[in-house]
C-alpha cells in the first residue's frame, strides 16, 4: 500500500512541472549551428572532380560529367549528381573535400518518406534544397604561432 501512495506522490509532483516535449510538426526543432543535415548542391560551382564520390565511405554519391561542349573551354560539365539517402550517414566528408564548395550542409533533417525509392535524390532536388544552409562561423580570428591573437 505504501508503494502505491509513493508512486502517486511522484506522479502528482511531476504534473506541476513544465512540459519538456515539443509539438513537433507544428513547432520545428531549432538545431545547433554545427548540425549536419541534408546536403545542398550548386551545379554551377561543380567542376566534376569526383572527390566527393571518392571520399564517401558508403558510396552513396554518383557523379557523372561530360566534356565541355565549347571546344575553347577546358574542363567538364556536370551531367548527373545523385545521392542515395537510404545509406548516406551525413558524415560531412563530401563537403569538406569539395574544392569549390559546391556541396554544403543544411540544417534540414526531414527525410521521412513512405517508400525507399523516394530516398534517391537527384541534382534538381539537391539544388532546390537551399533553405537553412549552414554558415560556418568565420568571424573568429586565427591565432598566431606564438599563441597571441593577430
């Protein structure tokens, strides 16, 4: 009988505390600055170097390109860029290795779908995923080798 009264006491005590849950679909959660969400891809910046596809630990990135149609211009033009978010671990390695910053992480995290086939995202979808792009804090001054600020 004492256990029942003790349990009811704990319940009544916790009923007066403020709620710690969110009304998730109605109020989106605020993510930290360094949160790694879904990638945004800018095809105009891509030079088709394939570094992102090579460094990906899960091989979820497919990147193809073709020779530039103008013979005077060197380099390649991007043809396809696909990510399989079914196996992507959002490790941020593709953004770190990209020399032109064509791939950047966003704070978007909602990828819930009813079919696994919908987790294959193409160049157009990734280019349109440009809301909540993560901005690095570059305002901090680098320190000099002696430990003093410059």
